[in-house]
């Protein structure tokens, strides 16, 4: 059997039984990547030399012992480049490890490769990468979603057993949905962001991409935890997030937010998600209609808050301490202007300008302050819904993967790709996307994802609910032909 096709859990069992070694697993990936990544374009770089040395001395008794993990290129790994897929960071080498990297290493995992994304995680298609295009493994003429497009594509294409991504408004769940894998955004504060290149600090979370729900729970068990270096990380005891996996879900209440089942959704997506709802019913869950009345404002609120925070976070790339410096400048102002103009791509500039505008005096009250108030209303919508139900179910994305180049000149259309994922970040709750079927488009199957949203800190319940569905359906076993 080809080792690269294994799930993380299956690989772990083999490593522990001595059926294969960590070096075998790494070599299998190396070959798979050499074979398919020229087509997929998920990896920006790989470091097999260091990884091999780590694999040779792997302790497979550790929670992720000997398992290679690929990393979105916004998470610092000491001694490696971390570009955020931006020209402005083209000469940057990470001087330290992100906390999640230290945690992966302590658990025996081997972080070995860097994954493509939309520049600074701004986008929904990975087309905003200043470095390369990434293709959807199910149809190479289509986008993998974004911003963690590389993270989703390599897991779906069996070029990684698991990967890390970040999710500010959907960047884990949406690409997972479009590529047909499992993507999980934990509760805000669950996972330390120390060493993650910041986009919008009140929204960003790191989370895993995996082939199955159980793998996702295993990954989160390693990643979660208080970190004194991230003041927003929560002081909570360590948890085994797999502890409810396998329990039946009879009697659980799952809410269908009526604002998420609207006109304009691709009919094949709508049908697949409704079929998933019926499957939950047949598994014994009770389906309840709920309302999240402020949903319609989520995209507008997000593009005020996220851009405001981005404009502040990206101020540091001025060519002095951070960021590539423009050459032969006339004076300090010229240095700032030229370094930033040359270093940032179009979408990043658009966000900085929007964010600066909504924070400027005279507009602050009308936009930023008002957006914060509506954010509170969106949060309250969820609290109210969760008084009645254990979890919510809805589409992850209103459509399947679109063609590369189809939306690049229409930012508004691109922003609407995250219509179902954004409110989760505004509310800080956990969300997970898992495969729920395929659409037939131009005679080819394209993955569809269903999204489950949970109460704050109830990731374990979310994994339980997701796992029950996954195990009763065939979707997670499907693989693209490459
Ligand atoms: N697509 C959204 C945006 O462009 C979300 C990105 C993300 O979650 N990082 O802002």
C-alpha cells in the first residue's frame, strides 16, 4: 500500500506496530510531492534534509511521533523562510518558532514544508499569492479556495497527512470544503498565535487540515493550550479532543440557521447540505430551525474590522525593521512609500487603504465603532441559538471551486465567497468543515463541504457530531485522480 494515502491515525498505528518507519512515511510523501506537486503547486518549499534527520530519531510513542506535517507560510519555523506569500517578506528568515511549532515538535511531529496562501492570508482563492498559483486537485483549472489553499490542496492530494492553516474569516473551512478535506477553526483563544503573522488579531485562529475528523481531533489535542506569549490564549486544562469521537449522537439538537439556506446558493451545494441534514436526522439527531437575524451584516462588518486591524498589523512592514527595503531611496518618506508600494500586492494595499479609512477621524464612529456594535449583535445571535441547540449546520461555501481567474477582477464577488464562514470568527466560536458530497461540473466531480458550528470551547462535541456523519457516509474516502 502507498503510505502517502494513509490517514494520520492509520499512519500512527503502522508506525507504532513497526510496519513502517517514520523515514518510510517521509519518503513516501517526498515521492508523492515530486509526482503531483508540479501540477498542484501547494508547496512553496520543503526541507527534507532536516526532516529526514528528525524522522531517523522519531519517538513514535509520542502523540504525533514521526508524522510529517506541512505548514502554511504564515507560521514561523526557526531558520526557515516565512513569506506570507508576499514580496515584502521575500528576504525574511524566521528567527524563532511559533508556539504551535514547538507544540508539534514536542509531540514528535516533523514540520517539513511551507504552503502557499493568499498574500498575508487575504483572499479566498490563493490567487493573491505573489509567488505561485495553487490548483484544486480535483480540477487543475480551478482554485483550491483560500487563503489556506496550499494547506487544503496538499492534504486532499495525499501530499501531506495533515497541515496547519489559519482562519480569520473562513480561510481554513472554505478551502477544506472546496478541496474535500476536514478543516477546523477552534474557539478564539484556544490555540496560541504566537509566531503567526498577524492579519486581524481579534479574528485569527490557527487550526488543522486533515483527511478525517478523528485526525483533526488528534491535531487539536496537540495544538491547544495556554501560552504566556499570547495574551489572548485561554487558561484551560489540556483536553483530549478525541474523547467523544465514536459516541452516538441520538437526541442531540442541531440547528439549521434559516439565513444560511437562502437563494443564490449553488443548487448542487444546497442539495448536498440538505441531504447531510437528513442523514443527521436518520442518525437520531433532532433538527431545529433557528434564526441568526444579523447574518446579513456579517460580510460588511468583517470587512471593516478585519481591514482596520490589518492596517495596524501591517504598519510594521516599512523596510526598516521588517520587510524588504527599496533600494536607492531619496529620504525616509521615500523609503516607506517605495518599500510598501513595491512590496505589497494589490489586494493587501486595498485592505490597508480600507482599514486606514474606517479608522480615520471623522469616519471612525460611522464605520469602525458601528461595526463593533453589530459584531456584538452577531455574537448574541449565536448565544441565543445555542440556548436551543447543541450545534449548527449549514453550507461552508455557497458554491464549489470556481475557475482560476474567474473572480480576480471583482473583489466584491470574491468577498462573498466567505458569506457562511465569516460570522463564526466575529463570534469567536469553533467551526469545522467536512466533505458531504460532490457536484458534477463540466463532467467532473467537485467536492462540497458541510459546516458545523459549536458553542465556545465545545470542540470535542463538534468532533463527535462531525465524526458520526463522516463514518456513516463515503465522502471522506474519495480521492482525486492526479
Ligand atoms: N477570505 C477572507 C478574507 O479575504 C478570509 C481570509 C482568512 O480567513 N484569512 O479576508
